[in-house]
C-alpha cells in the first residue's frame, strides 16, 4: 500500500509541479493587477511586457500582424504572452519539485523580466516596477508554500489540492479586483471632469464686432469641439489621464526635460484663436475648424531646454506611437505654437487628444498637431521620417490659401432674386485679404469680408447675388494678405494639400 | 490513483478559469499601453470616423446581381467597395473602373464648361451612376451634342441625382431629382429598376453619397 502510494506520488510529481507553477503564476499576476490598481497606473506585468514587445517589433512584422489579426492584434499578443507565461510557469513548477532553488529562482526571474520591461516604457516612472516586483515575490512564496505542502506526510495529496485551490481562488479574486480598480483609477472621463482649467495669464481678446457676418448657413466662427473634424490613426481613442501624462523633451537639446501635468499648469498659460486644417481636406471640404485654444507656449519651453542649432525637425509622438514632424523654425518664429489642454473653454475631448496636444498656426495638422502628446524630440529632417512622410506625404506643408462656399448648398434649388452667397476663407499665418465670387465663368465680383481677428483665423465672406432663374455655377477664390490669389490649379490632397477654385452648381427657380 | 487525478483535474479547471479571466480582463485595457497602431489605416489621412465605418459594413446592404462580380474584380484599393466608402462620391467614382465615362462627364473632360466634382462632393446625395457600357449605347451624335451643349449635359447629369442618401430599402418609388424631374424606382432586393434601367449594383456607400450603378443613361422627359 505504502509502496504503491509512493510510486503513485513519483508518477504524479511532474503534474503536481506543473499545476503548482501555473496556480502560483496566476496568483502572482492577480496580485500584480491589484498592485497596479493601487498605484493607479496601467503597468500590470502582461501589459508592460506586451507594450515593450511592440516597442521592439520590426515594422514589417507589425504590419503583418495587423493584416492577419486586424483590430484583434492586441488580444492575440496578450493571449500569446499569457500562454508563454503559463508554459514557463509549468516548466518552472516541474523543475522546482526536483531542484527547489532553481525553480524558485526561475519564478523570481519572470517577475524581474516584467519589471525590466516596465522600466523601458516611454511613460516609465520608478513606481511602475512595483507590480512586477510584487509578482516576483508572490511567485516565489506561493511556489515554495505549495511545494512544502506536497513534500511530506500522509495526507499530502489532500492538503496540496486544498492549497492549490485556495491559491487559484485568490488569483481570481485579486485579478478581478485589481482590474476593476485600474479601470476606475485610469478613468479618462473622471480625469477630465477633475481638471480645473487655469486662467490664462494672457487671455485672447474677445471677438471684435463684425467678426461674424451672421449669414444663415455659414459655418459658425468657433467650431464646437464635438463637431470639430477628427482625423487620426488611432483605432480606439487612447486613454491617458492627467496623472499618467508626462511629456519628455529630448534629443538635440542642451538639457533634457520631463514635465508632469502639474508642471505644465505651473507655466504661464496663454490663449489663442487658431483655425486648423487637415491636409486631406478636398476643395470645398469640411476638414477645417476654429477653436479658442488654452495652453502653454512651446517656443519658451524649447529655448529653456536649449535647441541645438543643427536641429531642424521637432518630432512629436503620441501615447499610441503616432509620430508627427514640425519645422523647428516654425515653432520658434513667433507664431502661435501651443501645447494645448483645452478648446473653447473645455478640457480637450478624449478624441481631440486629452490631456495635451500640439497646435501650430499655419501648418496642416499632419505636420504639427500631435494628439495625446507624450514625447518631443529635437531631430533633423534628414535623420527621421515621421508617420505620414514614410507614406509619401511631404515633409513640410504650410496651409494653402483656400475658400469655400457654405451657402447655397450644392444642387440646391433657390428662389430667384437676391441671394446671399457666403462661406469662409483661410490662409493661416498669412491672413485673408480678399474673396471673389463669379457666376457661370463671368467677371469676378468682390465679396464682403468679416472683420479680421488675427491672421491665424479664417474669415467669413458674403456676396449678394441677384439670381436669375436657371442652373448656375458659382465659383470662389481668395487672396492672402500679400495679395496672392489662390491657385486655380487643381491638386489632390496628396502629397501636400488640395488646391483649386471650388465650384458649386445650384438651380434658381 | 483515481481520486488523485480527479483532484488534480478539479484544481486544473479552477486554474484555467483564472487564466481565462485574466486574459479577458486585460484586453479592455490594452490600448492604454503605448502601442503603435499606426499601420492599419488607409494610406491617406482620411477621417477616422469614415474609415472606421467602412472597415466592417461597406459590403453589407448591397443589392444587385452585379455586386459579387464587381467585388471580385476589385477586391481592394480605392476602387473597391470598401475603398469607395472612404472618398467623396466624385472621387470614389473616378476610382471605379466601370465609371470612366461618367467621371469624364462630371469632371469637365467631356465638356469643359461642366464640372460637377465639387458640387457632387459637397452634399448628401443618391446618385444613379450609368456604367461605361450604358454610355456606349448612347448614339455618337448625342455625345457630340453634349460636348457642346453644357446646359443639356448638366440637365442630364443632374437628372441622375436625388438629394439625400437613400438606402436600398428606401429608394423604391417616385423620386424627385435635383434636375427637377422625377425618376421611377421599381422592384426590390436584387431586382431594382430605375425608369427601366437595371441596377447592376446599388447601395454602394461613399463618404457623402449612396450610389446605384445602372445599365442605361437616364433621359429627362423634357430633354431637348
């Protein structure tokens, strides 16, 4: 009987060892989730290892993965990590039944590897290694305890099962609780609600009389944040709280600088009205909008860190790895260039880059307006190609002088008589000086412009038309402050923005 | 021996449940980690919303016997059903290999006085788009007339456009075109007809308009 039992035990030893390893690993991960929840950062071991792996994955492999798995690529990666950990844990458990010390060292190593991974992440803070280190300690203690239960004694089997089940339950409980706490702590909506916007030391002037023409159908001067165009590559809106946010300014600088959100708020806060435009906007399109931006001037910050005279490109990186390159000269030439935290008096919406984005007047967004901004590197155009440049778009892209007819709408039917033809025109950082309209290719007519507020903003325009019945083609063109008229030459958005005179067919009854 | 195995199995089930939970719990948070998801979007910075919409649903809701063949001949790229959904309608049509003549007609290439590209891109419309084979049946003399008569060309082209986007289950019935005349859409499902022209493939979404490819050029009753 005893003999048989011993033999049985020897046969089952690898199975028990593997199971001990698995349960211990599960508990270690569960407790680490709890620790991550306690410190309020998304730095559970699997997350940091996954993130570090993606940081190091070659581009072709990333593209292959996205092609194969689409939006599920992250789930696939995390599942892969869990399976790998499970296999390693099982092997370590088996080894530990024979060579206890080696097994326990292996368990500790898994946690230490995760801690190392955490330390390499772009948003790293020293406290981020805590969950992984906790996991290492739990793994060692848990495994040692389970091994001691099975080591000796008559009812070893029963105790081992009880102990294993107990740890499995604890793993489940800590994992779920930790995950929930993290969800609460990394709640962007709550972070946004809690943000008290500082008063600007330099408020923007209120709009002068005549800045809005109040013609029905014309785009409102300020665009509502919810209506503001959104163009980005984020599959899901990145979640970043003010507590987690950090901005590192480095590269070709005298002294590297890292700012927390409180550091940012402690700087002089300014306010600027700026019209933004997307390079993908087609002639007559809607990817343009205006907001009152609240934030911190970028130029003084760059002067503080000391920009190397040879650096000509400022590369912004978002928390999800998007890169955007801006000419250093543009940021330093005195124009409005902001680290923005609010638009139209509200903290940025998550989809517009909460908690901090870049806004630079006069440049298309793809070369200036990094959202969820966490990293600014002073670099060179000949040293680094950001995301869109790698896809063939131009390195530098100032916004082209453009004009748009908002009313009457294309193919609409209007009553003969006096009709207000009206819209907007923009040439940021140069300003609009003139807008002209013509009907059916006839002579150009001068439109009346709204009062100019600053040269970073669009202007509204209106032209009163004595419309005869029939179908008619309206065309519009604008001139910037130098008097240069926008080009008639048609260009597609690729590779540096669309151009051409918009024409709209309407029917007058 | 049996009891031992059973105990191990019980513990194993408890364990796998734990790991399962951990994996499920993690994916909801995974986008917090810095992950360069920067390669999966279209090759142009088009609006995220539009591209996201198109990624799943572009192929659903299509009607017409020619849809499958079209999708097979144009599996990807700007001229595919999914690619067209990211561009405004005139741009989308220009990428469609079956709409070469229509594209010429609306972009000033047939008659330089008629350029409806901005107009068609600038609102929400339903467009009945005659395919190249349909234009091939129009007498050469008529085409020559259209090259000179910009009013007539405009009238014919706008007769193919209805204000507002009509999905396949909304399109049937008498529809007033932006030209002013009406078109009669009859039938249902894969057998839709527009004034007697067959819908080859309909319900194709572009960024601002819903397109029905048809096999005849429609003529307004008062066209002269």
